[in-house]
C-alpha cells in the first residue's frame, strides 16, 4: 500500500509544527494531597517536518499518546517528546495538555468543604539538542473589589469575578497547588464552591478591605515571582468581568 | 443530472425540521431611534420534510435568505417563511435570527455617550394553517448586588455581572428597546460602556441601595410582563456570574 | 445572623427553577466494560421556589452535590433529587450532568486500539408526586458522505464530520454504550482516534458505499428507536459541518 | 473626587499592557468592491503603564474608540494608537479588532451568488518611537481532500472542512480580499454559501483531483508569501476538522 506521506517533497519548505489538535483524553495528574487526580485533558501534539518530507504520520501521535497516558507528568511528557522525535523522524516536538484540576478548599469560617475547579496547561517542547522547555500555566478565578469605586462611593464598591492566567518556567518542579495559591492570595478575596452565611460575611468584608485593580493583581503576583529564584520566566494576566460594564478590564506583565 | 433528494423515501418517517444552521449573514434591523441598524446575524432555517421525500434542497434556503436580507423584520420573516414552504414543498417552516444589537446609552451623571451591546434573537415559525408564531428574545447584561451579603456584612456586598434572557410572544409589535429597558430596570443597576468617576459613584451607590437576588430579578420582570396585555407568553431567566464562586446562580420563570 | 433568603415574599410569583449552574465537578459514571469511569462533569441543579419565599439557599445545592458525588448514577441522581426537595423545601427538583465519556474502540482492520470521546448528559427531574423523569443524551461524531455529490460526480463525493445528538426516555436502564453504538451504525462510517492506512482505506470505501444525508441519519436512528419497546420518547438531530459550505446541514426528529 | 488611579505606585513594576478587552462595537471596514462594509467587531485596547502609576483610566479607552469608530482603517487605527498614548500618558499602545467579513462569491458553474463569511483581525501597536506595527489576519474556511485516502482507496477519499489562519506584516496596504483569495486557492477546493447541483459536481471533482494534506496547504501558501516582496513576515496555520477522527490535523509555518 502506497505511503503518500513518505513521498519526497520538492517545495523546499520546512514545517514548524504539524500534528494533532484538540484530542480529548482521560488522564491522571500529580495531586499534592491525594497522590494523583483523575481528569480529562484536551491535547495537542506537534513535530517539525523537514522540507524533503511530504507529510507526517498522524496515527503515530495518538499511539505515542496511548503509551504516555493516563499518567501525565513532566517525566512522562519528556519521554513522549523523545518518542515523537524518534518515531516521526523529527528534530523538535511539542506537547500541550490542558485540563481542569480540582482542589478541596474549606470555607474560611465554617470550614465547609468544597471542590474548587481550575484550568491548567502543561506545555513541553524538545529541540534538536534534546533540551526540554516546560511551561506550566494555571487559570484561577478570583474576586476583585474596585478601589476607585470604594474610594468615591458612600457605601459599597463594585466587584466581580476575574480570571488570572499565570504561566511560568522554572528550575525545579513546582506544584500546581503553589501556583494557584500564589494567585488566590493576590485577588481581593478568594473564590469558593461552598460558602455558608458566616463565610459570605467574612469574604465580603475581607474583599472590601482589600480592594484591587487588575493592575494591582498582576503587580502583586509579579513581585512574588521576581523574588522566587526557582522561576526563570513568567507571564501573568488578569481579566475582570466588570460588573458595571459588558466588557473586561485587563492587565498583563511578562518577565524579561 | 439525477436529483437524489427528489427520490421517494420508503422509511415512512416525517422529519420535523431540516435545513441550514449557523450561517453568518450581514443584516439590518429596525432601530427605534435611528430607523435601522447594521449588524451581523447567525441564521438557522428549517422546514419539515414529508415521509415520502428523501431529502430537502439545501441551496434553496440560502437563495430565499438572499431575497429576505439584508433587511430583517417581522414582515420580511413572514414572507420568507411562506417562500420556504412554497419552494421546499413543506407544511411548516422556521427561521431563527440571532444578532448583536447596539443602543447608545448616556452615563447616568456625566451623560458621556457610549454604545451598549445586547444579543437578540427573532424566531418565526409558520405551520400548515399559515399562522405565524413569533418569539422575540433579548440577552441583557445587568449588575446585581447580593441582598444577603449586604445584610450580614459590616461594609460592602458582593456583586457581579449577570445575564438576563427574556423571550416573549406578543399581540402587536414590541420594540427590542422596550424589552431591554424592562430588563435593565430590574437588576440592581444597569451596565454601561463608558462611566466617568461621577457615574461610577452613582452606580455603585444606586446598586448598593437596590440589592437583588436572581430570584428578585426574574420576579420583578415577571410582574411587569403579567400586567402587560400585549404579552401573550414569556420566559425569563437570570444567570449571575457570582463573584464569590466559580459557578453561576440561576433562576427561571415561564408563564402559563 | 439575619437570613434574607428566608424572608417572606409578597410578589406572589412562583419561580420554576432556581439554583446553581455551570459547576465543574469530577465524577465517576458506570462503564459497561470497566465497571466505572472517571470523568469531569458540568452540573446544573435547580428547585422550584414557592411564591412566599424570597430566596433559595444556594450553598445547600453544593452540599448535596458533595454527598452525591463522585459516583453519578440514576440511583444517586434520584437520591439527590429527593434530598434537594427535602432540604430546600421544594416541590420539584432538577439535575443536569454533562460530561465527556470515553470508549476504547479498535480500528476496523488493524485492530489498533484508541479512545473515542463522546459527550453525554443525564437529566433527572422529580415532581410533587415523587415520580422521577430521566433523559439520557449522547452527542456522537460520525462521518457522512453526501449521496447527491456521489451520484452526480465522476469521482469522489464530499464528506465531513457531523455530530448526532440523541436524547431518550426509557423504561429500564439503557447503557450509554448502546445509545452511542446505535448512532455510530447510522452514519456513513464511524469515527476513530487511531487509524492505520489499512483502516483508512477500509473506512473511506465503506463510507463511499454508504452515502447518507442528515435526513437519512436521523431517519435510520428514528426507525430503530420506534421499534424499541424500551424507549418511551426520543429526540434526534444530526448536524453536518459541511465540507463545501461554511454552515451546517441539520435535521431533527422528535417522537410523538 | 479622589482619583485612585492617579496615585503613586511604589511596587516599581511596569505593566506591559492594561486596558479593555472583549468590547463589541459596530464598525465599517474598507471593502474593495463596495467601498465599505458594515460589520460588528470585538475590540481590545491596551497601553503600557509606567511603574510609578497605580492605575490606568479605563473610560478613556472607550472614549477614544468612540472617536475612532465606526470607520476602522489602518489610518484610523494609527490615529487611535497615538491618541491612546497621549491621553493615557503611555509609551506604547495596542489595538486588536476582530470581525466577520463578507464577500459575494458566485458558484463556480451556475454563477449563483452567495455571501461567504470570513473572520478577520487587524492588530496595531505603537511603540515609544512612534513606529506602528500592523498585522492583518484572516481565518478562511477551505475544503481539503486527503491525498493518502484517495491514493489507497478504490473509490472516494475522505475530505472535510478546514480553517486556515493567515497573519501577515506588509510594506504597503494589502486588501483582505487578496489574503482570502490566496488562501482559498491553496485548499483542495473553495467553500461557498450557495451551490446548485452543477456546482456541487464541479467542486467535488475539482477537490478530488486536487488532494491536499494540511502540510500541503500551509506550504503552498508559504511559497506564495515568500515570493511576495510586499510581505515582510507571515504566520500560517491550517486546521482540518478530520471527517474520520474527532480531533483535528494541524500544520503551522512562520517566516524567519
């Protein structure tokens, strides 16, 4: 049976990334408290394609994924990146794994337990030298109270849910839980899944006493990341779904 | 050239709706203030298919749409519904037109002008008797301040953007503007695109003095609709993107 | 601490549904082959609210969910629906659980294994009489080859991925796997995650010999459902992401 | 009234981008055939914020947008970028405008007219030196027939809709229409909104005789862009919504 993909290509154009995109897959990821956690990922896998090759072999990506999964860890991603280069005759390979992640969080006063959901993304790339570049990303909901609205109003202050997206490169392994905690401490107040009335009172007052612009949120996160020797690069953005507008307020800082 | 769609079907199964879905199209709609407004719609068009017909003729839907557009009005939709029944040999026809709609709104104190965006949907169906059933829907952003949070907290109250979805059937034509206004008056405060500091102060205080649960929002809208002789049916839901949770609070009322 | 929600309401308007929406939660569901399967759900939970009550108690929904989960089954949903009515003083309750579901599927010739992903939704409602109404829904990707294009063209035929949405009510428990299989047998050919060249040849030829309009897909599913005594109601729609258009072809049939 | 945003900030952290995001706005854009075209945009506007400023002034972004719109052109974007720097005391400014764009396209044989919809994005950035960097992007649907499937199968070949995303930087103005045309010529066949049977036959056969992998599509576009002196940078990706899988095939090339 003829292998069209294996034919020689004469256009003399290297392809940077070719592969599969938006494949859903059940995975398990490391969970600091419980050892591991089951979740469902959306996965992209790409390699480069030399100028002389007509096409890549799409089925091999999924076969390598079948070997990688269900456990997804930096080690497993590293292995898969090498397998991709080897079995697809590529010089570079890329994996992106996006998934919801859950952490049990107790309400601040009643201690009622609830599961908070976050969105996480692990990205790994391996180049010709075999060095692997990892980026960890978390998307964390926070509550923000507007400092201006509080300052100028006789009572109350507009507030809203916002979403903070934090990506980092690091020297040694960093827990998703720590990235999330860093973000949650930087909003006006945290977000919970279960809140009894005593908790709602606490959170309302806590947030009101801790007003933050999107500018404040990204700066407070950036300060901590700049002080952290383990972080070699970061990008942080905050988007507030403004309660007084039908658009978002947005701020973004990237390191160096 | 053989017409596969025109073949006889022997499965003896009538199809309720068949046609085209998610077609983007530039349209103009009636605008109370400016006469008409340009926008971009996503359009669905369906007819029924008798049990003896193998398939409908998809290209005719778009041809009828080309005749209908760009002006979309209840009259134009009625005409298109009849054209669909005629040219597709159908007993019933359905059109759904969803589009963003813009209204200039001045900030409450500074009177700074800005354009607010809403999402609207017009649905028309024509049955075998030729009677046309219209439903008008608007999706309107509002701001809501939590009555419980205000009551129990020493200062502040959590608030957030919410989305109210109102659908109505009516006896005589009703302006989108009036449906939107009805909804906007029923939140804790309205949402604007431009707010200067004097406006932000006004809105913060206004909302704080007017706390509303999702339950309150749908009830206050339902009261007004029940009193309106022109409204023969309604469905109203409110979804608050809670600033203290990562999920929504939701309430829904449908008439009779 | 004052309980605002518990106050008496004088507007005399009953709310049909009030509760929480779009809460993400890790669950396990029954898996015919493996006993159970881990996945992540998006959950809505509502109750009615009598006209004399100002508000419901949102935190109780999540607390009941915490008791229900992680295992989600018809039995567990029934229990939760009763708990909701009891703890929220409601006459009716509703739960909607939407989640990706995975089934290992071997390629048709090479027998290469791969995981196919589907989207499923379980809906349960309990009324004043305590009778529970369940609806099971699956969204299944299929491949469809256009009969008209095949008939009129000298070679080839346009084809595309489509999505079939099947909802049913049933007398006795029905496996998600059986609903999915019924749908997959009704497209031009099935969709797989891993296909080697021998499989791609098989599927291409199989689909080409089995052309189907969206009309054919929903009719072939409807025929089988009408013959099944266990199915008391169904709704089936097929949406083809047409490869020759930038819109979809769509067909829908609902029983009685 | 106190101006919280104007306070001095002591964290010593410059913010790269701060502003408004996801604001819907009706605009008009240049249309080669008709002079101008009405559409609806989603707009982001950002400036940098010096380390000593606590916050930016969000309302000024919308006020500048009100002056810019409705006509959006490279000239108008340039003006707005300068206004943003001036009125927000910023060293750099950014505008992103995303909108559907429509072109009348006649069916290839019957010449039946129809409107095709594309998604376009204009991005402009102005730095401290006042030089403006523009990027034009189009997202264009195409049809692709799989060369491997055609080669190995006795009849037929799987095909599907795909989406090509092309971004370019250029020396002198380039029409959206030309970018779209370049992409449409690089798929297996073009996509239309109205196709009569004679057209469907033509397109099916044309595509079948012109099979393309995602790799072929991005390479054929890259070749033409490399030959075009007016193009100073490009990025092109193709994503095929595979009709035999539930995931996409993807390829990407960026220049230099």
